[in-house]
C-alpha cells in the first residue's frame, strides 16, 4: 500500500464576510483583519494584517513556531495557544484574561470541529490513494 501523505490543515483567523468564511471568526472586533493570520503545523503566519499579530509581545514577521502557552494577539484580541499532544493532536486558543485581555476575545475557542474535519480529510485522502492504486494495478498485466 502507498504511503499516506501528511495533511496539515491551516486554521485561518479573522472575521467572516459575506464572501469568505474563516475558521476562527473574531467578529465583530474590527481590530482583527478579515484574513488576519493562520496557524498550520504549529506555525503562525500573519497574513499582512493591518494591526499585526504578536506572539509574547513581539510582532510576527514571516512565520513563527508556536509553543504551548504562548500568548498571541490578533489586533486587540489576546489568546493563549495550547497544543494537546494526544492521539489526535488538537489546537486550542482561549482568551488570556489574566494577561490584560479587554474581554473582546469572547468564550473559549476550541477546535474540536476542525480536528474532526482534518480526520475526515485524512480518510478521504486515504480512500483516494487506494482508488488510484487500484486503478493503476488494474491496468498491469
């Protein structure tokens, strides 16, 4: 059987618009750009947001490796990055009220939905690879 590719789903943080949905919607906070930042494979990338993205008080330039417990600020919304290394890794960002958050972060933002979405994509990719392999082997003498 063919080796399965490692799929990494990027979580896009921003504000939903009528034409574009983001994975983590921080509406109605207007200090957050529509496409503000993304987290993929444990790395955070600012998507040229107006008010910037900060990790532990330092502005993100390019791509930054995140560590569990890091404080991330999107505009005026401050969250704590928590990486859970279980059988199915999940990413959680939650308001960091104890670190000067003005309350605009809202309730905890958990990514169980996205974990399930990633698992579904991995299953679909595996099924597709099996179909391609079966088609390829069908044509062999």
